[in-house]
C-alpha cells in the first residue's frame, strides 16, 4: 500500500475521532436548552435545525477568511466542476442531516446510530451499480464484522426493531450519506481543490438549513416573545458560544476538510467502513466529556460507562480495517 493511501487512512480515522466529539457537545447544548425551555418538541426541531445551519455557515465564513489571510489565490477562479461537486455534497448531506435530526426525535438513539451506518452496506452495491466495481470476499467479510461491531457498540436490538417512520427516515438519510461519500470518488472531480469544495459545501448547506429554520423562528418571535427571548439568551450565552465555536473548528472544518482532502485517495467502500468508527469515538467521548461539561454548565448529564461490548466492538472494527488494508 502506498504512503499516500496510508496517510489518507490515518487522516480519515482522525477525522472520525474529531467528528465523534460533535454528538456529545451538541447533546450538552440540548440538555442545557431543555433545562431553560423545558420539553417543547417543535421548538427543539427548529433549534437543532438553526444551530446546524449556523454551524456550517460560520464554518464557511471562518475557513474563507483564514484562507484569504494565508493565500488569497487558493480560492480564486472557482471552476464549474468544483461548484457542481460542492452542490452535490450539500444537496445530499444537508437533507440527510435534516432527516436524521427529525428521526432522532421519534427513534431510539441506539437504533438511529446503527441504521445511520447502513451506508457501509449501501456503498459497495451503489459503487457496483455506478461503476461496475466488484464486491470481493474481503470487503464482504469486513462489512459483516463492522455490522457486528456496530450492534455491540450501539446496543441495537433486532428483537424490538420495527420499520416505522423514524427508522425509514434514518435509512433514507444513510442512503443520501452514501451518495455524498461516493461523490468524492467521481473521476471527473479528481482535480478539484478540496479547500474550495469544502468552503462552498459549508456555505450552501448552511444557507439551506438557515432558510428552512427562518420561518418557524419568525413564528416563535411573533407568537411567543418569552420563548424567543430565551432562544436568544441561549444562543448568546458565552459558554454555549464556546461549545459552538469548538464544534465549528473541530467536527465541521477539520473533519469535513480532512474528508474532502483524504477520501479521494482511497475507495469509497473503504472510506465508508472507516467512517463507521464514529460511534466508537462518540461512545468514548460520552464517557469522558460529561465529567467536566455537565458541572461547567450546571446540567445533569451522567457519563456513559466503558462497557465490554464497546471494547469488543472496537476490536472487531479494527480487525475489519486491517482486513481491507492488508493485501
């Protein structure tokens, strides 16, 4: 295996680690909001939508200004293919996030986490359909190991599973995530600049989500001024702003830029299997982060426990990766 592929694998694994922090940080923000607002499902849907959109939009601005300070020419002369790829990434990833968020309100977290990773099964088949890429035995075996690992990590239970609205929306989100991952493998996009496509993708995704959240926020401001003032107070809270800044810098800019930079150097199928590390990192951070975030914000957020299933799940996930890497 070439050094470029090795670097790409390490880069994507680090990206999943950084992305894994977002689940705990956003969960912390939601728990703080619930403490202030109480149980208000329609508000939380709008609140989540607005904050994800804000995160992507600010990430676009931040990365744009950083780049302009370092090298203005790196964002000059955006090509049609760069804009096309960015648009495809935004139009697959944006709706996928929306579907996943809505499904989380009506679907157990363990079920959502397991079904979201369905792209590790979908990608090889979609790649075969799109390019005729063969599904070899090692890939098939690695996929089975990943699925067993995910079941252990998420605690997914087949006996109580039923395909309802939430489960259907989550699978649809996984389908869209699959196309987003495959988009990096397209031959026509191989010369695109990862920095340009990342900034554009952030901007398009952020604008779409913010526009969708604008109307329900307007209705809240007109119909319940107290609730709207509480929303503004939460958004301007220095501690919450610091967590949002950490999410913009880490799980957004670093994770997505790494994805855009490194994924084209390996197959989409292997990248999909690497991305399945996210639940492992999220579970580990759920053990550690609440220990200092909860007291800092004055909320009740009990940390998870490092279970035997999580350890075995991580081992099986590593075995699956080695199986793909070794010739």
